[in-house]
């Protein structure tokens, strides 16, 4: 598909207001907005705000106007002025307007002038096309417009990613005195921060906290694993790796697949669960592991390793993040081994990628023995 497909599908919008608001929220993420909060995309009064978000120490109101047919500029301007009223109505200081129509430079200036001194951003058709056709926007484009990456875009994506990784490696080498040499040091950082928040945590009456001690969780972090902790861990282990801020510490919002270069959703080796299933599956996973952790204490080494193999494989099968799942899974495996066996999992666990992935494929079939053997052989 060509870039004109992106333009055509945006302009001739057929996906309704719900998807329009969600697309706008996703674009705000990659544009560096934070605390992006869609208000009532599924219906109900939204108080003149489709989305609330923050940027540059300002509270923004964002509105999405995606008519299915072409509109005149006066019609667009009328809608803009109507939605602009949401800024003062919600105590905000800035306004972002998404519209799937062509706007000339003069028309954009006319709309911005309506803001009367407020900060305003116009995300018109051409601007949105540019974002969605860029490497950082291709995942959003796939999810909302059903347009996959071309081979050239895949090369561009990985080229950008490689350049970011090389830059980070060079910077880290120059600043070796402050570099974290092992991922378990990053877990120590989580532990230290958790201790600093101890008074707050122990005051919590959440039902999820029933049945385990907060003091125990400080000594055994995976024993009290939560979805929030997973997201926090993902943010820490992807620090400085050049990942877009819109995906760090967030469950993925797009469907992905795993396979050879050039594979599609239909020809992939493995297709993880859809984004809509992630919250439920990830929540079930952490609850299951907290219970399993208790059951494994005091068990034989082989029993614990069998449990660790399922723990590792089940997380990877869910594939909760857009990228970095392998890093998070290895940190979790190593920490759980330290808690239950007082041993760590050495780096040789993944030093032979071909054998490691073969063990995962066997686990997909229900045969966990190869994965158990790898864990057992790498304990130190």
C-alpha cells in the first residue's frame, strides 16, 4: 500500500467517532503528550472534551472531528469553535484539534486565531498522514487504518532503532561510571523505591493485597507482582534504549505477530493475544504467579525450576508490551530464581538464541523439559 492509502482512509473515515477519538489519543502519545485520558469514547456526556492530556506543564483539551464526507471550511470552523469552548469549561490552557480534512495554511491560521491567546495545535489531514507514515506511527496506522508496514518502512524502522541503540551504547561507554551493568541492579532500584514508599503501600486496603505481607514483598518482589509493577519494570529496563516514550511502561495497543522477516498475520509463527485481551490476561498472570510463588516455597529444586519455566513461558506468550518483553521476562526469571532458590540465572540462558527459541517452541507444544533443562543448567 502507498502513502495515498493512509490519506484516503483518513479522509473517507468509516470507523466511527469511538475509533476517531482513540486514534487521536494514540497520536497524542507519540507526539509527547502524557497522561492522555480519553473521556467517553463509548458514549455519554464528555463535557466538551474528547481527550484530556498534559504537555509543557499545560492541561490540554483535545477534540476529534472525523466526518465521513468532505466538509467546507465554514463547517469545520463552526465545529472547532464549539469544541474550543471545552478549554475554559474544563480549566485547561491549551487545545488540540484533530480533523481528517485538507486545510490550507491560511485556514489553519484562521483556526489558531480563534484560540485568543491560548496554545493551539491543529492536526489536519496532511499532518496526521505524516505521523502515521513515519516509523513511530506505523503501529497506530496498522491498528486504526488496517494498513501494514511495507518492506521499505520495516527497513526504516529497524534502521532508526539500530541508530538509537548504537548511540546509547556509545553514551553508556563514555559514562561507564554511572552505567548499570546488570539488569538485576535495576530491580534493586525498584526495591529501593518501593521501600521509600513503604508507608504508603502498607496503608493500602486493596483486595489484591490480601493474603500476603507488604514486608515480605519488599524482600521478594515477584511474590507480590502486579500489572503496575510489570509496567514499571518495563519502563526501567528499556531506559536509554531509544524506545518511543509512547510504548515504555504501557501495555501494547496494537496486534503484533512473531515470525520470519516478511511474514504476515496469516503466516506468522505465533500471534500473541489481541490488545483487548491484555489487561485480563496480564492480571490473571500476576494473580496466578503470586499463588504459585507461595506453593513453590520449600519445594525441591526441580519442582521450582519447573514452575519457573512455566512462569517464563506464560509471560512471553502473553507478550504484553510492544517490545522489550524478552528483557522483562529474563529479569523476572532471574529475580524469581533468587527468591525461591537463592540462585541467579546466568547470561548463558539466552547466549545461544537458536536453542533458546527451540525450547520456547517446545513449550508452546506443552513440552517444558528443554526450557527446564536450560534454566537448571544456567543457575549460578
